[in-house]
C-alpha cells in the first residue's frame, strides 16, 4: 500500500522511546539494527531493485546503525486448500456443491479435501539475528540500559525472557494481528519497566522518509 514502505526506522524508534513516560526522560537511541533478507533478483527483479533502493536510503540517511541479513529459501510446498475463518485461522475446504469430487462410479465423495502445490518463499535467519544481537548487546557487551524490539515472532520468546530479567524491554507488534501469546508478559517481572505496543497506520505514515532522501527516491507505489 502506498505511503507505508518508505519507512524511516530510526525516526520511528526515537518516537517509540520518547513517548514512554515510564522510562527516563533522557533515554536515547544509541543503536538501531534492522534484520531483513534480500529479495531474490532472479525470481523478483523489480522487488529486488526496489528493496535495494530502500536499503541504500536507510544506510545513507543513517536511519539504522546496521543491517543484518538473513536469506530467502524458495520451495514448492503442498497443503490442503483452505480459507480463513473469522479469526484468520485456516478452515479446510471440503468437496461440496458447487465443486464436488466424484469417484469412478460417478458417486459424490463428500468432505474430500483439495490438495494444492504452491511456490513458497520463506525468510530464514532474521529471527535468529534479532535474538543474537539482543543477547550479545545485553549479556556480552553490556552497553545498553534498555531494549526495544519490533517483532511479533513467537520464536523470540526465550531471548526476550532472558533479557527482561536484566533490562527493561519494550516490545512493539508491527502487524495488525494480535500479539503472539508467547511474547506476552508482565511489566514488573525481572528488571521491570517493560511495555508492549502495537503499531498503527499513523505510526507508519507519520515516519516516512521524504520522497527523496540522501540521493535516493522512493520506488513507485511506495
């Protein structure tokens, strides 16, 4: 959707910290690490080119301190055909009119499932990179007083629990879906001072780069 993707991550991070009244008024962002994966140029050349412009803009505008790369794995997967229910969960589609499966004797085979194969590009490594930087900065470097993590990946449960024992952590859900249950917690546990927030449409739209920043222009539709 236009007006969302040309995001100034550093500006968003500064706003998220500044609005916290329960953190010190002198809190400052010292490091912004963006974990992502490069789109494959062979299968999606336009997406690869657009992403490259954005990554160059992030670096040149000093919006982030470091970009840590994972990778995409392309596979063909097979699964039952499904639609989403009211809560977005998969509901398997079974044979029934107007699309009915029949056996060799022309008798209806009700409740048969439809199997489909589909191309799937899965981002790998980004969650591990988030967890690794979070733990390195907290346990080995020891040079941060608090952390803000923007993710709704339930795989981050364990590292977040470990860091919450030692530092205040702000967890920001960037998706419209509810926060993953594994990422929930209490503000007072461990070091205390933890908070949770969900990004809104306004958060994205109010933190866009100018159309041209540091010599890079937003791709069409961004």
